[in-house]
C-alpha cells in the first residue's frame, strides 16, 4: 500500500494526508491533533505519551490503515 500509515509518521502528517484519520486518533485518546506537538511528534511517541502500550499502538495503526483502504 503506497500511502500506508506507519508509527513513524507524525500526527500532523497523518491527518494532512488522510483527514478522516482524525476520528480514529481521537477514538484512541489522541486529541492533540491541533496541538503544536502534532507537527513533530510521531504516532508512536504520541501513543506512548498518552499511556498506550505497543499492542494498542499496533491496533490503532491497523485501524488507520483499514480506514484509508
């Protein structure tokens, strides 16, 4: 998948490329989409900062990629 979302993408990049991803991010508790940190923090960093474990991060990335299929 050419536009696959990865844990190394920033929050801002993810939402910019895939606006509908904002809903999935918020479902997982990442409400910081408009925050200045979103421009440089990766999905993985944001998830870990908000208390997610690696399995939750994996599920979020899976949900994001299912959304953009």
